[in-house]
């Protein structure tokens, strides 16, 4: 399976309006499939209440931070570790 090309910007935009199954290689070389999104419909309410209380997280240009729908927690992965992906419109 070859790594599909998608930019961080395109992925983030698509995740705001859909859910996705992202298959990627973790740092320990194991492969993981994650059901994730950036849609406000699924994000925890505390994330959207007050921008001032938002933790300061530096944006790593190689990583994308997403909401894992199965673990109900924030997770991230490297863009260049993506093996496959599919989107489902909400």
C-alpha cells in the first residue's frame, strides 16, 4: 500500500465537515486505524466554551491533532505516516 498524498490543510478542512478512518504507522512502527474528526458536532463542549482557557499547544507542522471518536480523546499523528484514509460526510 503506498502512502496517499494529502496536505495537513486539506485534511483539517475535510475533518471539520466529516469523520474519517485514518490508517497510519505509529512511532513504534505498529499500524493503527483511528476513527476521528474535527467537527464541532463531536468535540467535547469544554473545548468550545472559552478560548481563553484553551491550553497553549504549539502546532507541529508535521502532526495533526484530531478528536478520536472511539477513545473520546485528543490524539495526533504525523502526516507522513498516513497509509490510507476515507471520509464519511456527516
